[in-house]
């Protein structure tokens, strides 16, 4: 496969560092990392992987992702470069490639005086990954403003679909094996200064409440109730936010090896420089076990954990 891709002129690298490309900056490697420069190259890679039965994954900005030590089998595609990082404005519609950073997306909308994306201010990741997990926070999700998404299927065909086709939910979507290559958002005109003030307010709140300076992938677990805000019935732990449950289970500061539950926000697991992804996973598992034992609530990871095989 590597030789075929190189012969086709598509940038490809065998045994490529992958964990270092995540926000945790630790973990495994990709059996084959490819970096298509155009949508046509992405389609060619997707067709080849499907025809050969080769596992295929897409690496976005590396947020909300943990790659355990070992090798991720098959092809990992990184959508980067001008074809996937462009932003275009048309009236109240903002179109962006899958590789556009969410912060850059919010900035472009703010400068244009278009409101509606401050809800993802400070949320890590890219447009493609943000749609795949319907990223967001206490003020809403990216999908709330989605007008359409352009998807690439296993046969290399492109299709533009409405949000309803993606079945967007709380940190979920149903892409049906397709990958996002672009998206369009429908926004509302507003004074840029007002939007900028709102963005700054939300960034300041995140900075005060979350361990942004530490190596972390964002929230480790989904809120059991599906709520984005840390509210709920004081008598019903099932309605609490994940961070509140983890804190109440006595997990703040819990350390295993190089990883620990943040003292600032219990739904963040941080890792030391040079740490191990296995330690991060062990901390997540232990926090979830303690919450289940104490409250009978099963926490579901928000951070995606990719499957790896042992290194040769």
C-alpha cells in the first residue's frame, strides 16, 4: 500500500509518530500515515483502503483523542493543507474545510461580524472532528449552526448533506463510515465588538475553570444526563455533570504513573511531559470505577481511545 501511494504521488509515511500529534503528546504510532493534499487524493486513499479491506481512520487536530502505546493498524489520514484549511464567506454563510481549527473558525466569523460560533470558543479541535463528535460546551454545540456537511464515502464519492442526515446528538453524530471534508454554517449579523466580548468572556471562564496549560485532551467523560452544564438534581447523581461525580467520588488529584485527575477540573485527565498513554487510560478507568461503585452511574468516555496492536 505504501509503495502504491508513493507511486501515485500521495505523501505517506510508514511507522509514523501519532501520539505526539494528539493533545496528550504521548502514545503510539501509525502503521501508515497519509496526508492527502486535495479532495481527489483523499478520495483515492479512501477507495484504495476500502478495496483492499485496509482499516482507515482520520486524524483531526488530535483533541479528544488518546492513542495507546503500540501501532494503529492500517491507514491514518490527516486532512491538512490549503484544500482542507480554507474559509469562505458568502452573505451569512461561512464555509470551512475539515482541517480548519475551531479557534480559526470562530475568529473568521467574529471578524466578519457573524454571530453563532462563540459557543465553541476555546473548544479544541478542527471542523471535521468537531462535527464528528458535535463538539461544544455549556452554551451549545457546533452542530447547532451547521447548514450542511460535505462527506466522502468509502467509494470516494462526495455528498453534501443537511444536519438532519447526521443525527447529531450530545457529543455524537452518525457519519456512517464517511469522513467530513468541508462544512457550511449559517450565522447571524452582529457587531464584531459584541461578538469579540462574548468570545473573550467564554475563553476567560475556561481559563479559570480548566487546566488549559497542562497536557490534556479536554473533557474525559460525557455528562451522564447529556447536559453540558454542571447542573442537576442534588438528590440524583445521574443528573450530575461528570466532573461533579468524579470530584464527589474523591478522585481529584488521583495519580497513576505519569497521569492524574486535574485538581482544577475533575473531568480533565492530564499527563506529565514524556508520560504514557497507558497511564492516562488507567486513570480514566479508575475514576469511572470509583464513580460506578459509589453512585451506580456508568461514565462514558468522551475522549476517543483508538485500538492499537503491540509494536513489533
